[in-house]
C-alpha cells in the first residue's frame, strides 16, 4: 500500500508540476487551449513531431486531441484510485491495464513531443528526457511488483476463503481426518491442495508441526481457561448471593471435627467465594503464561523465511511473543503443567466444598439438605438419600489435583528440544478442562438449590460454642483474660455454663461484617485482569465475524 501511494504521487506530480507539464503531450493541449489556435498548434508543433515518429503527416488534430483527453481521463481515474488507497479501500482491478497504457504512451509520445523549435522552452526537453527515463524505470519496476502483489493477494484471498469454509465445516461437526492422514494439519493441507492445487501446497511454508501443535495447544488452552473462568464466576455469584441470604443464620464452627465457635452460613458460603478469588489469580497467571505466541519458532530453531512474528501475535490476539525460539519449544509441557496447577487449585476448593456439603447433609449433622435430584437411593435401605453427585465431584476434583504431578512425571527428565514423550501429556491434559467445568456447573446448581437449616443452634449440644463469647465478655468488663478463661472452664465442668446464644462480631470478615462487597470487587478486578476481550476480538476479525 505504501509503495502504491508513492507511485501514484510520483505520477500526479509529473502531470501537475507546470514546468514538466509544458514539455509533455499535455503541454501541447495546454498551449492549444491557451492560444485558442488549434491549426497553428497542429502545423507548428504537433505535425513535425508526428512526422518524426510515425513517418507521415496526415493524422488529424482532432484524433490526436481525443487521445490527449483520453490520457487526461486516465490521470483523473488514477487520482481517484490514489484517494481510495488513502482511505484503506481496495483499488479496482483496472490498475494493471492503466500502468501498461501509460508506459507505452509515454515511451512513444514523449520522445517526439518537445518544444525544440521554441527558444523559451529549450531546456525543458533535457529535463523531461531525464525525468521520463527515471519515471519509466519506476513504472516498469512497479508493474512487476504490482503483478506479484496481485498474485499474492489473489492466493491469499483464496486460502482465506477456503480456510474459513473448513473452519465452518468443523463447527458444524463435518470435519473428518481421513484414514491414512497424519493429523488435522495434514488434513487441512490436503483439503486445500484438492481445492486450490499448488496454492494449497504453500501453506506449510515457514512452519513446522512443532510450532503448529504448540500454537493449537495455546489457542485451545486459552479458550478453555476463559470458559473455566466464566464457570467460576457463575459459582462465585451464587455463593455471594447465598452468603447474603443466610448471613444471620448461625451454625457451629469446627476444629479437629469438634464444635469450636459460632459461625454462620454467611461465613461458610462467603469463605468459598473468596477462595475462588485466590484460585482465579492462579488461573490468571496461567493464562498470561499461555497467551504468548510460539508461531514462527518452527521446530524450535526459527526459520530462514523473513517471518513477521509480531504481526501474527497481533492477528491471533496474543498478549506477547515467546521471543526465543528455543524457549518457545521448551515451553511445551511447562505451559500444560502451569495451567494444571491452576486447575488443581480450583479443584481443591470444589473438593473441600463438596466434602462439607456431604457431611453437613448427613443425619448426624442435618445442617443442609441437598436437592433430591442430586441424591440417589439405596438398593436395600429405603430411608437413604446418598449425596452421590457431590461424592463424584469430590473424586473428580481429587483426580484433577493429581494432574500437575502426572505432567511433571512425563516431562521432568527431558532436555531442551522436542521429544515425542510430550504428546502423552495431551491424554491427561485436554480432558481436564471439561471435567473441571462439569464439576463447577454441578456445584453451582447444587449451591443454588441447597436448603439451609435455620434452627441448628436450638439444640443445646451446641451450647459450648459460645464459651469464647463469654470469656471475651468478661475480659471486656475488666477481668484478665486468663482469669476469665479459667472461670468459664470451671463453670462448664460444674454444669453451670449458660449463654443467650447471641453474638456481636463487627470487625472485617466476621459474622457481623462479611465484607462481601469487597470480595466481589476483588473478583471483578481479577476477571478484568484476564483481558479476554482482545483474544475474542482477534478471533472474530480473523474469521470475518466482526
């Protein structure tokens, strides 16, 4: 585009600068109009030149002037084309014909049409001939470059059209890797070659299966991370909503599986919400490490093609490059392991939540009731409602927590460079996203439908969880803490302890001050830190779906 603009400007300058104007064929048109004497112009200026070039003296001035007006028309058309280039519109396809016409016309006419007999213009032919030679060289070179550019643009357009069609067929579930074809990349190249011939064979230029697969993994992974993040966000909002809904419902808190201190369902739901915020920080770090462009590293040592890796980084919506080509390939296995740690962190939170829900649902606790559709009966005991869905969720999440170790055991003794061992990582890595998303979706549903027992502490077996409340009351009234602690302990042993079962906690993050707004703000900032929008917009642009 820059070269096209420069060439267009050169031509416009050539035609419009007055001192050049006067020795070209437009100079004759100009003089004829200025003198208002076409006969004199024809006899004194045009006729000798025509005779010199063509060897005869009978072409009419009318025909010649028509030719001049035609050339002027093409100059105006070129000016319009140049304008359209400036505003980023694609120029029309007449330009090849236009360049050839001008080259031939200038070569033929300019040599004869000079003011050799007019003293006032005696220097202009010399300037003009030098200028014309340079211009013809530029135009000739540009014709060649323009033709090559047209060829490239044509091939580029054909490849894009066919690749978008293949992509659409994959979206419809119609894309199939044929028997005997190595993988998806070979299948795509085969399909392009069948449709476009030799053009399809060019698509692997400057690439290797190594950076292709690594790119695929990163594109797949970042999309899956986005979907996981969206699922986490949905669960988060359900937990915050339930925390607010049940913030005044007290429940016993436990240490060592023994009743300890007063807690609340506001705290319980909110605790897992905040845990997800920290988990998302791991996921965000994994996304940022993943969202770097490896394309152009080829087999791990770059390419002799002058690849513009920055351009592909922008087109694919990556945040940055894996600059060093050796490291780009060393990142295979490392990227999967880092992402696996983030997935395992999330799985750890869900597993713990599932365990809590299962035990709180049991008859010995009776704190919550899971939705009936997420429990199953017994083949022999008619009273049972087993929390099977959460038990399976817990097991799946525990399996996911082993994923980083599985990947490390495959990759940890490999030197730099590519090895086929890395392919095995995909067997455990790729399915992990869907397993985690399934767990997140089921947990979101159950947490939204769960029923809470609002009268747990009516049972006096939980009375002693208020012992610390009584110790703190005495301490606030002036009794030394150790004395208050000893007094309450003796009252409990003597069976004299009592309490009104009211709590008054006001500090940040306590029963009376959950700070759910602050936790929600933390989650929002974390989500915005991913910047998924750049990735999504780049993909839409590439597919022509703006």
